[in-house]
C-alpha cells in the first residue's frame, strides 16, 4: 500500500462518474477538493457518511469545497445510491481499484478474525494547487462534515 502524506502532490486520475461523465482531478484546479473513499454503496456506515456530507453540503460549498466520493461499486449502484439518498455530489467509478491504489486506500483489512482486501475509509482534503492538505483516516461517519470543516 502506498502511503501519501500531507504536503504530497495528490495523484492525478481520470475516471467516470455515475452518469458516464469523465471526471479528472485536474478539472478542479483552483478549488478545494474533498476526495472521500468508502467501501460500498447502501451499507450502514457508508450511507451515514454520505448523508452527513449531503446534510452539510451547503456549508462545505460555502467553505469552497467540491465533494467527490469513490468506491469500487459500478455506475448503476452509484446511481441508485444517489437517487435513494438525494446525494448532491458525484460518485466516481473505480471498479479496477486504480484510484484507490494510487491513494493507498485499497489493502488488507481484518474483521472478526477474517482477513480480506478492501477499501480503508479515508478522506483526502486537496488544496487549490493539487496538494494534499489533510488526510482523515479515522472517519466518523455521522460527523464527517464536521471533521472536514473544523
């Protein structure tokens, strides 16, 4: 697993969102980006996190942030998740885990004595020049916006 740190250049990527639009990190030069990685659409923790970001979306926008979510789910799953919970931000496709590997968030996890590969829930705050300003590794799913806005 790659280990990025604060002050590093955020790895460039290009992928599609839930609607098939091409999204590149470079599209957001000049803006602050909240790039959050989460394990799976429609699971309790991921839903709590997405809904907290949704409920605080205006505050995030007012603070100058763009929000982008990334998981290994496919477009249809992302679309349903967005529609079901009225999410106002795009969810990016990373079925091949390319972006997750670039950011070092895909790797070995342990749960109830079982080991498996999965997404480490992590959020990267990227400044206007593409530099990682903050990395939130201990994400509080129900208070995530507060962690970002603090």
